[in-house]
C-alpha cells in the first residue's frame, strides 16, 4: 500500500554557529511529542547528513563529478528522488516531515575565505527532494562580530590553522561586507514557493522554546528545563591558543585531540572569553547587521520572527 505523501516539509537550515545543534537536540528530545501531533522528526545524524553528504552519492556520480562539476546537475533529479524515498521510508504516518541540517547551506569554511556560502547546490538538491509539496524553511542569522570568531573555533577542530586566517577573513568582511539579505534572496530564488522565516541569533537563548515550536509547527508541551550540552560551545581564549599551537598535521588525530581539549576546557569553565576582535571592528559589524535586519524587514515583511520583551 502506498503511503500518503507529507503534508509539508519543515527544514531548519542553520546557519552555522547560531545554536543549530542546540535546536536540533531540543527537537530530537521531543520527537515522541511531535509524532503524537503528526510531525515526524527525521534524525540528522543517522539519516539526513549521510544522505545529503558525499557518502550519499552513487559510485557513478562520484566518478563523473570528479571529471566535471556539471555532472552533478545531471544526477540531481535522480539523487533527489532517491533521498526523498529514503527519508519517507522513516516516516510511519501522514503529516509533516521535520529535520535540521546546517550543511545544506554549504561548508562553513568557505565563510572564513571571505565569502558567505558561495555554493548553495545542496539547496537545489533539497528542492528536488521536496518536489511540489509545501515547504517551510527556517534560518537564524548573526552579527559577524560573534559569527567569525565562532567559525574560527569550529574550524580549529577540523583543520590546522592560525590567527592570520581569522584576521584575513575579518579584513575581507570589513572591506566588502557580505549581507544576510543577499543569502535570503538566493535561498528564495532556489526555493521560491517555500515560506522562509528568520530570527536573530541574539533572540535565541531567551526564546529557544518558542523558536523550536515555530520550527516544528506544533506545541511541544511543557518547557524543557534540563540543560542541553552541545559539542559546539565556544572554548576559552586559552584553549584556542593551545589548539593553534598544537604540533599535529590536519587529520583525524588532530581533530580528535582538539575536540578533547575544547570539551575539557568547556567542562572546567572559568577561562578567558575568546574575544579577538577590536571594539571598533565589532561595532562596525554590529552596525552593518542592524542595517541588514532593517532591510530584511522592509523587503520581506513578516519574515523575521519578533519576540515580546
């Protein structure tokens, strides 16, 4: 018997370093409550990330895309349908399909190169997955004064790098500031029929439960009181300096060691806050972000989620 298709797709796109992991864990913890109300939360780790990642590509696609990037466009419809079938195989009831995956915007390392998510090809793939169904997309945005140092800390877990990498990224962002509204327009161009809602990362902590309910589209029940720990919390300045000085090449061993160092540092607490940007640079980024928020509200009334004090 053919299962009914989803009533709609609810996809949290991130961005990186905007409490995406925290939000995903909140939703995962309430998956039974969600299911009772007709919303299936699909696991990011077990289903979504492998399907959309490199490991989800077929062997012919892997081989041909090495020869020419255009081959990905040929395989996209086939892969989109395959991903859709696999996701729906984890859906046991009619209703909404919900998941969170920040890597749909592309790798965060590209932002340290001075460009904000230059490759949105995964969103083209997502469009194939969703097909003609209704879709709701969700995106958190953040001022670059906190965003860039957080990206740098995250990338230290993956690659060997030093402070000039961050300095160059800051200089490029100051010279030609990327704008969140441009990313929003690109997302809407790729998925024009989808409803897109946006919130300021600064609003997340005092409103995390309300945001989670907006993303889910249903009531999540009593407010969660248990602390949710994530591996993406920012480390102290001392831990960052130790990771920069670590004499190991980029690879699995280095990544494991840095993650352990950061986890121990966060567990201990009490270190100096990693705050590498001068006050005038932070203010310039905050002013630019404020202008961005104002333009988003003018161009797309109702898109930004606002919260009462």
